[in-house]
């Protein structure tokens, strides 16, 4: 009986500590708040089912984001369609360190320019800005190295700044 209660407390703690990160990660990919919420719930359901398989070789947030990415892929296969998120609602997820780099520019213009970037640069920038993930975590999620994530982010940021500057 005690083990069931400890397990439930552990699951609740994991959800409380990581649900925002997983939600922001999914939002960066889905561009739809409702889909991100649904996929986040399914991600945690799958994580709880497979918690015994978690081998601690990476941070639990990285493991959860990998599950979330698989949920997103399954959703895409099932529905073949993604609704875009309104640009104004995504701007509230920018963390202050990256926002400071781009502080001189209108967020709406930045989001428009970001939408024009190609993957994987767009996905890396979304993960960095909206999910506030480290480059190491981004590399793990995308199946690359930390250095690859840094370089991809830097190149994407340069293209993003060029795009915003040319519209000014």
C-alpha cells in the first residue's frame, strides 16, 4: 500500500516539475495550444506506463520530450494536418535571456521571420526560446550533439536577424 502511494507521489512530482517544459516543447512543434495540451497529457500517460524503462541515462525532461516528440509524430501520421498557432499567443513564451538579444525588434516581426526559417533551424530556435531547453537537451531530443544544436541555433539566429533587418 505504501509503495502505491510513493509511486503516485513520484508521478505527481514528475508532472509538476516537467509539465510546463513538455507543454512548451509540444507547442513549439504543434503551434496549437489545444493539440499541445492533449499531446502533453498523452505523453505523461505513456511516461507513467513506461516509467520502469527509464534508465537515467539522460535527464527526465529530455526523456519526456523524446516521448512527446513520438506522440507528435504519431499525431501527424494520424491526422495529416496541423493548425497554425496565432503568433501573438506564442510570443508570451519567450524567456528573457533570448528576448534580450532580440529586444530591439517587434516580437510579431520576429515570429513572422521565424516562421520562414527551414527545419531544423526553426525547431532548434523554438525549443530554445519557448521550451527554454539547454543545447545539450535540444541535441539529445533531436538526435544530435550539443555542438550541433549550438551551431544550428547560431546559424538560424543569424538568418532570423537578417530577415528581420531587411524588413525594417
